[in-house]
C-alpha cells in the first residue's frame, strides 16, 4: 500500500493553506470540510497546478515535489488523473474520441487500463458515438472520469464531481465511482463538503478546517471520534456499519442484515441476499439499556455493546462511545448517564429503531 506524504504552505491574500499529511493510499480517501477549508487548493497542489513555495510531496517511492532541491514535477509528467467539478470534455469530439484523447497520449508501455475495461465499469458502451452536447450531466461526468482513467494514473483526483448534478444524477453516478477502486485498484482522493457522498464512498477521511488538517482516519474512526465532534457537527455523530443482506421479509416491508453475526432490520431494500451494504446510524437514534429487557419491545435492533469511552459534552448531554464489533456513538442526557451509572468497560445493550436506518442505508 502506497503512502502519501505532503507538506504544503501556500499563502493567499485571504487564505493560508498550512498542512502536513502522512496517510495510506488505498480505496477512496475523502477530503472533507466546509467551503473555504482548502479542499480544492490541496488537490491543485497535489496535481502540480498550484505550486507551494516550501512544498514537499511523495507518493509511494516517487517524489513529485521537493522545493529544498528545486524539484517540482509538472502536471503532465505526474501519473495523476484529475476530474474537475465540470466535465471539461471536448465538444467537437464524440464520446469515443474524448476517451481516446488521454489514452493515445500515454506511452504504450505505460498503459495499464484498457478502453473496454473502462467502458464496461462506467456503463457507457451505448454512448460511444454520441456528441457531448447530447449527454446528461451525469453521463458527461462518467466520460470525464473515463478519460482520466485512460491515462493509466497511479492516483485519481476527483474534485466535487457531483456538485453540479441533481439528486437523481448523483445517485446514478455514485455506484460507478464506487466501482473504480474495487475493479481498477487505483487510489482515489475525493473532494466533497457533502457528508452524504462521504458516507457512501469513503474508506478514509481527511478533515480540513480553515486550511489545516483537523484529523484523519478511517470513515468510522472519524464519525465516532469524540475529538472530531466539533468539526463534524453532532448531527452526524454515530457510526457506519458494513453488513450483508441476510434475508427479506416482504410481508413486513423489512430487510434483515447480518452484522458480525447479529441481525439488523431496515426497511425493505431491493438488494440481493449476500450483497454488502453500508448503513449510517445517528447517535441520537441509539438508546442504552443495562441488561436485556425480557418484556416485548417495538425496537427490532438490539446490539450487545461495551462502553469504550464517555465524554460529557455540556451541562445536559454526553456522548458514549460503544464497541459493538465496530465503533458506535450514543448521545444521551447527563441525567441518564448518572441514573444508569454508566462507566467504561461496562456491558450494555444498544437499542436502535429500524426506521432510523431508512434514509441512511447507503447501498
């Protein structure tokens, strides 16, 4: 697994990017933060479009910038694919010609990705003879991604590629982006300020705030880290669980998932049994119980948990970090914390309503 090492210090009249990174590059790494936090500037520095006067960048064994020795490899010599917010396709070419543009400019001995492979992954075989102006916004972005992939990059940079699309087009494009690293094994850096996109795509997250790195970690580490609460906002605390579809109960409108041997019920999902799914549970939807209640309850999802950490947030609330086989945060009142006598290491049960998972089911 390659690592990305970065030191950038770039000053603008109204903004200062000052960050250091040392992160593994595999799967999809999301660069997340509010507008103006430096996400696009970071991507431009990585690509060589913006030169950091005191910059250093190393990807794997290759140093692409080291200003101490006057080294700065230009964009066209970096094995990077870059996709902007706008597709930037050539309007006088059809789809096939747009795809071939990058492919033909890649030396034969460096071509690692076939045209047929990209066309299949992105589902654009029926578009090859169309002109750009006859494509939808989502189709244009798929072609732009394909053109970048056909340069056989070692690293793919996506700068808010869904920003200009409506919700339907976003939902159409997301599955194709998920397939990129799964089938081509190219690390992806994905810039966004939309948490819903991050929840669906990211394996790892780099949190940016006002030009500096506020934190890095796997998606679930960031979502459940009590230290990142202020950066993320309490409304997104909770946890992301990777599960599998175990069964469907259409008579009840439910789908049963398997999470590490424990069942989870969500509203019916048209996904085949055995397929992986990702769910996001909000901390406000998690209740804690000491000992299993023997009397019937309307709550279908009950997970065994161990308290890993407790942090009192303010005068009225507290966050409880749970270990359920993966991290999960429960937000409760301080009065409940005192009444239950909760403490780290204690065994409890996490109660989660099935309906709370409905809009957060991500596959």
